[in-house]
């Protein structure tokens, strides 16, 4: 699993360069939950708390990374883009912060795989959260579009 997480970190750095500037790192993938982390120092705003755009980037990328891992597990080469999202900022974040995105339910993964195989494109919704002092500071729901890289 460490090789896969290392590959995800390299993919984020290469394909989404802002991750380097925000200091985003892949922390773990345990029991189907992906955790990404970012330092407050590189993402601080004028009020001394985490910049909303940085928080949004982290949750968006945690869901993107979760989907990337699912596709790796299915051995499906594909392109992932976000279609739309909703974010709720519930508490200020005044420390280094982490986003967690749980693996989709097996029925969602099966539907994604079948639709992608049949149509070459599929959509899936994922949720992620940022916690501050054991309380949800931000919640996120995003719809991602996956396009097959399979060429016939």
C-alpha cells in the first residue's frame, strides 16, 4: 500500500502542481479512508486561520485521490475531473489540517465500473471532511466525472 500512496503523492505533485505550493501530503489510506494533510503556515489567511480556498483544495483533492485509488484497485486507466461541489465552512481552522474521504460503498463502485465500461464515462459523488479539534470544520460533497482512457 505504501507504494500506491507514494505513487498518488507523485501523481498529485506532477498533475496538480498547486499541491506542492500548498504543502499537501498523502498521509494514509486505512480501512478505505484516504487522509491528506496541509500545513497552516502555507495556507494562512489575514485572520490567522486556514484560507478557505486551501481548505476547499484539500477536500477536493482528497476525494479525487480516493477515486484515483479506487480506479487503481479496479485496474482501470481513466481521467478524473470534478463536475460540481458544495462546501460548508462550519468552524475556523487554526492549525495544520487534514481532510478525510471515505471509500464509496461497494454498490457505487460497481455502478461506476459498469457505467465506465459500457459508456466510457461515469459520474460518482464523494464526501469529505476537515476536522479541527475533533469537530467537523468543513464538509464537502463533490460530483466527479471519470472518463475511460481505453482506446479501441
